[in-house]
C-alpha cells in the first residue's frame, strides 16, 4: 500500500467524521492497526477537530435572555417557553459545522501538500534535463575540438603498445610539435587501482632519459579518456607508467603499461 497516498486521499477525514460505510470503517481501522503512520494521522485529525470544536462551543450563540430581562423590566410578564431542546440542537449543529469545516480544511491542506510535492518533482526533473542538455552540448563541443586537433596535418601519431605488466593495454599519442602539446588517447588502459595514477613520460632513448609530462587525472570520471598535456621536449618515445597518487620523479619501469617510439620517417 502507498501509505502516503492513502493518507492524502481524504478518507481519514471522512472516517473521523463518521460518514463512511461500515465496510469502509472496518477497512480504515484495519489499515490503522497495520500502519502506524495512518493511526498517527487519524489521531492528529481527531485532535485538530476537537480543538476546533472546543473553540466553536466556547462562543455562546445569541441568547434571548437579555431580551427577556428587558421585557421583564418594561412590560408584562410572559409565560416562559422551554428552549433546552432547541439549544441542544443548535449546539449540535454548531459542532457538526465545525467538524465539516475542519474536514474541508484538512482536505484542502493535504491536496495543497500533494500539489506542492508534485510541482517540486517537476521542477527537479526540468532542472536535471536542462543540465543534461548543457552537459551534452559541452561534451559535443569538446569532442569536435578534439577531432579537429588530432586530424590536423601537423599531428604526429605515436601508437603505444602494451608491455610486460599489461600486454593487452594500448594507447595513442597525438603530438603537435608546433603547439608543444600531446593528446593521449588512453581508452585502452585499465582503470587504475585506488591510490594510483597513470603518469606520461617523454623519453630520450640514448641514453634513456625520462621527463614527466603529467598525470592522467580523474581517469575513471573522464568519458572520452583523452588527456591534453604540454610537451616542450624533443621526444623520441612516449611511455605511460602506473605510479602512486601524486606521481613520481622517475618512472617505475616495472609498472610500464605502454610504450611507443616516435617515427623518424
């Protein structure tokens, strides 16, 4: 059962007012025994109605007593007529009107709460959709920019093959020497374990001289797995190693994942 929807349906107010059928009363009672939230709501409705009824009954209806006293002072005596029955009936009508008013107020209040909740959900969904559209637009622009960059005629493409520690790994380096930038396509690398990060190295081969180009930060969060790094070096090869978070001053060759030599042709 959707308890929240059941509570806001208005049936509990009708139950407290005593206008439901015997079958419906038994159903509400059974639900109240099974779900504490329903019982709490019934008690809250009863308390509110009792409070309204008490306030209504404290306001005495207009009485003929003051008029009678005036007549007793200024005119002949009249035979008094008993009005106890009428007074009780009037009081009962006042209570009934108070109960109906309270029920109406509770139903309107509950309906307003439901409507406000639905409006909040719609507003949240609209905001989320707008953010998704904005993110998609940003991602599309970024993708187009990357494609234009790697398709530039001055780009040198260097394939990086898997090494002993991870033979199935692979990557590509797109090197724009004029702009001194390298774009690393790391789609072929596994996600690094917690506490570790991939570090890219520019290598001189004779003698072997590594220079750090930077880290592939937020690897798991990057959907494209394409990272832009500065490279003012005269690189002869590129390598990617797995290093402790924050990177290392020199590469751990035992954790060399990919390596590629720049073509001299």
